[in-house]
C-alpha cells in the first residue's frame, strides 16, 4: 500500500522523543554526567493521599466478585461527569456534554478525525506540538494557518489571519508561553467565531494554575457553547500523567453549518474508536474532585508554581528576557543571538541541564527555550545553582 504522504511533512520524531534521544546520546558520550531536566513537563510528586485512596480502593474492589466490573460507559462514569460539570465548571456545562477520555493529547487526535481531511485549521504559533503534528498527519501542511503569538503582539493572535480557517485551536494558559487570555480577549475570539461560523477547540489543561480571576474556561464567555469545544486534563493538576485521565466538553448548542449537532458525531466517533477510560483512573478522578481531593490538587499546583517562581527569579537575575511563570508552570525564555537548538545544546553541555527548544513549538518559538517548573525542589535549586555558575 502507499504511505500516508503527510508523514513526510512532519519531523521523523515527535519533539519530546527527539529530546529523549539527544539525552540518551549525550549520556552515552558522558556516562557520569548528572543531568537535570527542566524540559518535558512531567509531574514528579507522588499522587496525594485522598486521590490515591480513590485509585487503590477501586483496584481492590475489582478483585472481588461483588466489586468486579468490565466495560464502563464510553462517555465516562456519570458520577465523574457530574463532578466535572459541577466542581470545575460550576454547572456552566451539562454533565451530558462531558466526555471522559484517557487524556487531552488523545482527544486532540480524535478531534482531528471528527473534523476530517477537508477542514482547514488555525493554530497559535508557538503551541503544543500535538496540534500541528496531528493536523499535518490528517490533512497536510497546506491546510494549516499559523497565528504568531509573540512578545511583540502580547501573545494575542491576529484573528484576521484565521479568516479562511474552519477550526481554531487555542490554549490558555498557553503551553509553552504561559500567556493567559483575558475575559475581553476571549469574548473577542468567541464573537469572531460566531460571526464567521467557526469552531474553537479550547485547551484548558493548566486552568487550575491560573492566579486571580482570569478565565478558567471559555464557557465563562456568553455564547461560547455555540462555537467551542473544550479539552481538560488531570495530568498536571492531579499527577495523572501516567494514570491518564482527561475530558472533552462538546455542548448540545454546537452545530455545523448545516444544522446537525456536533455532539452526535462526537458520540458516534468515540463509541466507535474507544471503549472508555480506565475504571481505575476514573475513580481517581472522582476522588480528585471531592473537597479533600481539590484541596490536595491546589496544594500540588502551588508547589509547582513555587518552583516555577524560583526559576523565574533566577532567570531574571541572570539577565534573561523571560515570560510566563505566573499562570502556568513554564517559563518562556528568549536567547538573543542563538537558535533554540543551539541554546539547548549549550545548556546541556555546560550546565548539564535539559530544556525544551522553542522551535519545537513552532516557527515563532525559535530563539526561545521553554523551562519547566515540574521537578523536586532540591533538583530545581540545584539547577538554579548550575545556571548561576554557567553564566559566570
């Protein structure tokens, strides 16, 4: 059979696979190097007690005649969907419109299948690389419109560039820049989509990191349910990056040009492609959204934000141009006169610190590094010490 030619338009390795390979090659050359990773945004702290109890109790129950269960509902356990709608959305959405999944990244791929190969998409640039790569694999690079989001435009895209797009992929707080849309900016985006009959895919994976009264959901904006799908995740708020649990909201109010409900097609797609999230992970999610679990998640988020704050202060003291670090566990650091990969290699070689090259998030990311605040506190402090020594 013929190969899907769109694979020739993406890098041979996904960004974080490429970083792992470069790490492996470096350690083969310098086997005694003690590397510190400020790169891949993976959580490091243990799952907290109340949430862990939710996971372990259902695991034990599955070992009994009375407690065993097989397939669950493809859309997710009703108790979890209700908890998401009430606890995270304050009943702005219906539990019937919440679809539980095995993570935001997986649903990004499924949404590409929902939209089909004839759809054109507009993406923030820089952005989480899964948006671009899955878009290319499904429909090729020519149907993709990049919306530069840089310090020069205050990380807000020029919507006029998206006039010909059918779908807008947006993330707030943004990964990698950490930029947060205001209520006013989101209202502008929603009105743009309504006027031009576009669909917004809004990623809120880091919403619990938002400080102050910034919008944590696009559904805080009037009329957003008529134009927006929203993705969420437990990975970075509950430490579920390995447990795998997320959700997507597809409101009943969202329709195609022809009037058919998008939700009906999404239900058909997931019941065809997917047998539902793990019963174990879903019960962990239920525990996470109980009062004790919410308290634990807030403490966990505060810990990572404190680490990010230490890194933010250090990079500022060292004279770098730094963005982010307030509403998300990432810094976006500009390296004047250096490409992203050159800066990555330099810090790896001199300080034995792994980062993420900004170019991996899009063309507008070249010359930047993304610095992750996920890590043990002692590791973060050691990394800061090494950076100070390197700059001297």
